[in-house]
């Protein structure tokens, strides 16, 4: 019985990693479409989101099936419950990528407002946080999970810089307001991607250590 459970759980983890890979790639594609001013690439993001949503449904159903058939206890139960939570965060990451692509399609109707510097940096950081949070999950690495949580501040800082820089553009020229607001929203979407990666990392830390680092990372 335990062996069959372990085999099914391994398959479930593999599907979760496939979903995570799609979500990470979707974020990368959405920002690439913005930087390259590629409306075709931006338009394809809905296909990626549909695949992510389908995996979410399948994985959640598998989690419920595992719990019903095997009635796992202790660490096994916590592992299945964590997978259930992670798929929710990954689905929302996919949604953020779609949101970025929609803002990109609006931005491509007008000339480029400013060189894109901080937003691509935010995307790279958020993608790496997402990848590392899943690596921490797979390897049960609490220290990597803690490091992911610390990096959230870097993304927040870059988002603040984007916001304040664009406020200056809007104040100096009201004609830039629409484009500036779209870029501010893109920064906010990337910040949310980093937040979802942080959620995963916090859950991994709790699974491994049995203590929480939510809200008081510096004290742990």
C-alpha cells in the first residue's frame, strides 16, 4: 500500500514540476513580448494559461483521489496538502503572465514610453524565485526556501523604483499616463509572481522545519 502511494506521489510531483515549468516560461514569454514588442507572442499566452489551468484541475483531482484512497497521515498528508496549495499559486502565476500580455498588447499600440530596464530585471528575479521555490520543495531544502523569501524584497524594491519613475513621467506629460499606468501594472503583476514564489517557499520551510517564517523572516 505504501509503495503504491509513494509511486503515485512521485508521479504527482512530476506533474507539478511540469506545471511550474509552464508557469515560469509564461512569465518569461510575457516580458519577452513586451521587450521585443511582439504582439504575436503576447497573444499566444492564453494558450499557455489554458494548459496551466488544465494541469491545475488534474493535479487537484489527483490530490483528492490520493487522500481518499490511501488516507495518508503525518508527513505524507502534509506533502499532498502542500501540492494542493502550490498548484493554486502556480495557476495564479499563469494569470499574472496573461495580465502582463494584455497590458503589452495595449502598450504596443503606441510608441515606447521609455527604455525597459527594471521590469526585465524583475522578471528574471521572479522567475528564478519561482524555480528555486520548487527546487526547495523537491529537495526539501529549508535554507533555499528561506533565501527565496529574502529575495522578495529585491523585487519589491525594483517595483517601487518603476512606480516612482513612472509617476514623474505622468506628472511631466499627461499624454504618457495611459502607457505609464500599463507599465506600473506590469510591475505589480511581476511583484505578485514573486509573492506566489514566496508563498511556496514559506510553505516548504514549514514542511521541513515545522516552524513558520511568515511575517518575521529576520527573526528566524
